[in-house]
C-alpha cells in the first residue's frame, strides 16, 4: 500500500523559534496533501490543503503566516510553524491523496509531536 | 452544517463482536471511510463504502445506508490490539474528509 513518511517524529523547541515538518509520499505521487492538527482526545482538525505547485488553501481560523506550507514537488510538502508558542504544542499529521487508488483515500504519515517550551 | 455523531466510548470483551455506529450530515457525499487510530499514532485506513450495503474485510465489516446518513463498523473476534479509537469520516462534495472525535474502544480480557 501507499506509504507516507513524516519527519521529525518528535520535536521540542523553545518558544519563538521555528520548526519545519516534512511529509513525503514514498511510492506514489501526491498532487494533494493535507495537514492536520490533533489535540489530546479531540478530533483531527484540518489546517490546510496543499496542492503541488500552488498556494495552500487554509481552513478558517488557521493563520497562514504562522503555518507556512510549501508543496514544491509531487512527493514532498513541508509545514513550518513560525515563532512557535506553547499553545502550538500538538500532534501534527500529514496525509496524501493517492488519485491512482480505487478509493481516493488519504494515507497518513506517522505524525509529529511538537512540544514548545 | 456538517457533523458526525459516534459514541464517545465503548467497551467490549476479547473474542466478542462489537458494532460502532455513525450518523453523519455532509454537504454532498463521496463515500465514507473508517479509520483506526491507536493512541499517539496517526490514523490507518480500514474501509471505504460508497454504495449502500455491507463491505467485509476479514474481521472487520462496514455498512452504509446513504438515505439514512448511517454507517457502522463491525469488529468480530475482538483482540486486545483492537483497543483504539475508530473514526468515521464521510467525504463531502469537495472530496474533503469530515472528521468527528471518534469512538474509543476498550477491549477487556
């Protein structure tokens, strides 16, 4: 099946610094990737939809200047959390849509746990 | 609006059968996914239904009724490793997945 990797798996940073998270589709081309955030015991919250070669579409309430998304190739999307604060601490998960699959399903990366001190 | 309704938590016994129900309202419909999510991990795909009826896949089966906005996930021969959250996620007219909080399933010996 399709595999999506995410790096790093865990990151601890100081308040005010920036953190970059990478999401890669390993064995398929992903024209569309999604970035989610999940707080403990809550549902996945879609932050933005990233299309290769174009600007990301952000969900309402998500600051595009704070959460920078770049989808420069068909296999890589990056999320940069700029000037991170403790309230940004969360589980960040990317997914990629494999349009060649029968179901158009999203395959998820393993997630990145961000802790901002 | 769009919303998902699933029980917050369910408990079942190892070896038994459990049915997790889901009702949904979406703007348009392009199928419904079930995902499993273990604590601290990302969701993994379990099943997809786009037509009414039952889809069977080993110990897991998923049912859909589009007219009722209803789906269920049936897990048979429960194992301890099935303890996880189960997420019902319909896909709307824009092919966006709509997520609820999921059902936390606790398996007891």
